[in-house]
């Protein structure tokens, strides 16, 4: 058999075997569920992978007092070995235009810092007449995320006390569906944070994510926000749905809501590894120690554990 005959025979055999395999697959495979979110969370191929980021919120006092600006925040992230930076919306100029955003994006490029995400202070539990404004705000930061090259936008469920929890939850689900439809067209995910209110318990936030039923919605897993009897157990439940992590040095178990109980950082990492989390760990510093000395220590510890 010469080379040409060998290749022709091999191709024919491959096509035939492929056809048989396809027919067998049609006969045995079940159709995938229409639900993108599996009952136990997202399924990811491969192994856990972490990248280090920092939330601008970690420097909220300096940024609010104009002792630091967002350009300097990016410099700090670069100088301290971060891969990315989470761009908290609160600290951008109120009148920023496209030219300002372009300069800022160039600065991130020049310092080799990725936009790991953006975050917005919305409330999706407000009454119907105020909801369009909240949805508009979230979509605005989806647009900004697209411009900066960010992979996701952190959103809140909301804290409104003007309606009962069930009504508030229904409003939140409807708003998230609309926002996910918008963000999905841009390839940007929304990360719903476990941030008190109607998402104070793991079952509540998982219910919302499943009800929205969008491949563009996951959970922004904040390691300190659950004030349950056992926050670690609560984090284990939501970790499989995580698309981003706000990593903190403390937890606040029930009965210690206003205290800063040191977190078992190694245990937090294990929870994320066991969930096969792959993404950014964004330090959101809230410890009592001055950020100037506390942040470098916690970043070093996070790198060691990663």
C-alpha cells in the first residue's frame, strides 16, 4: 500500500467509525437540561485555578478622602503582585467620560493589571416604579465592564424593607433576568453577592440563581458576609456557584455579627478547591489594622495558600 492509498483508507475508516459513534451517542445520550445551573452548582473541567486580585473597596477611606485615586490604586495592585483589580464603581469620577476611561484602561495595560471585574451598588428589591433606575445602573456598569475588559459585574440583591421577603425576591429575580439578558449579549457575567437581606442564607441566594436560570449569572462568594451559625458550612453550599470571590480575613458567625473573628484562611481555600473554583480571589480588606500594613500581610498569606 502506498502513502496515498494509506491516507485514503484511513480517512474512510475514521469517517465510518465517527458515524457509528454518533449513532450510538444519539441512541444513548439524554438531552441536556435546559437549566444551565446544575442542582449542585456549575460543572467545570480541569482543576482549581486561582488568580490574585484586590477590590478598590479595600482602600475606601483613602479613595473617599481623595488621598488615593484609581490610577494609584492600579499602581498599588501592580506593585504588590496582583494579577487583577476589581473596579468598585463608587470611586470613579462622577463625570468620567470615554477619554478618561481610555486613559485609565491604558494605565491598566501599562501596569499589566487585568480588570478582574467591576461592582455596582444597586438594589433590586425596590418598588416597581424605582426599579428601572436600578436596572439602568446595572446595565451602565455592564457597559463599563465591557470597555475595561472585565469578566463580570458584582451586583446586590437589595436591602429594601418596603415589601415582604417573597415580593422582594420576585422583584430581584425579574430584574436579574433582564440584566442577564443584556450582559449575556456582551459575554459578561453577573455575580450576585451573598450580602444580607434576602440573600442572608445560602438557600436564599441559591434559589434566586436557579430561578433566574441564566448561564450569565453566578454568585460573588463573599467569605465574611454570612452571619449564620456556621459560616463555613454556608460557604460550602454556595462555592460551587461562585464566579468570583471576595476574600476577607474575618468571619462573623451568628452571635458575633459585630465582632471580627479571625477566619481560618486555609479552610476557606479548601472550600474553594473542593468546589473546583477557577477564578479570581479578590481581597476585600475590612480588618481593623491599618490597610497600609494589613493589606500586604494578607496578600502574602493568600499567595502562600494559593
